[in-house]
């Protein structure tokens, strides 16, 4: 099994664009790969709900701290 952690709070228009990218990546990865979205759980969950993205394919690792520019 392979686990990949993705900084969901990094990049422009995060976390939405990062989550959309993770959805596309999950489609192309083998089934035994687990994707972890790392960041503010509330913001990640809200973004998924607003964009109709199911969280069943992801694990969320809550991180209360964020490094800004």
C-alpha cells in the first residue's frame, strides 16, 4: 500500500483546486493508493460539499496551523 499526503491548503484557490486535482489523481492511481488531504478539516469538508465532491476516496488529516506567504 502506498500513502500520498497532499497539502490541501497550499496553492492558488486552495483548498478547492487542490481537491479537484486530488480527485483527478485518484482516478489515475491504482486502487491500493491512499490519498490524504492535509489541512484545515472544516475548510476541506466545506469545499467538498460546495463542489459536490465525495470524501469517500480520501482521508483528511486535520492541521490547525497554516504557513502563509
